[in-house]
C-alpha cells in the first residue's frame, strides 16, 4: 500500500461523513440543497487531503509521493 492510499481513504471518509452530516442536519430536503452540500463535501475532502499532506510534510513524516527516503 502506498503512503498516499491511507490519506486518500481518510479524506474520502471525511468527505462522505461531512456530507451526510450536513444533509441530515438541514431542515429541508430539496435537490438543490443536496447538490450544493455534495459539492461542498467534495471540496471539504480535497481540502482535508491537501491540509493533511501539507501538515505531514511540515512534520517530516514519510513523503506522500510514494517514494521512500531510506537509503541502502
């Protein structure tokens, strides 16, 4: 499993859970609202991926590019 796979799966899970929570917490279930919240959920997932990738690079954890820094 590549190092980015877990981060991508976590971002997808965050996006799905965030979208479900927002749709559930709204009072009206019209299609326009659901579509807007779905788009916002996708953007939240992408933002989560970018933020966590940036944070991991700042903490000097294994790179998210899939290559190992180990030599030898």
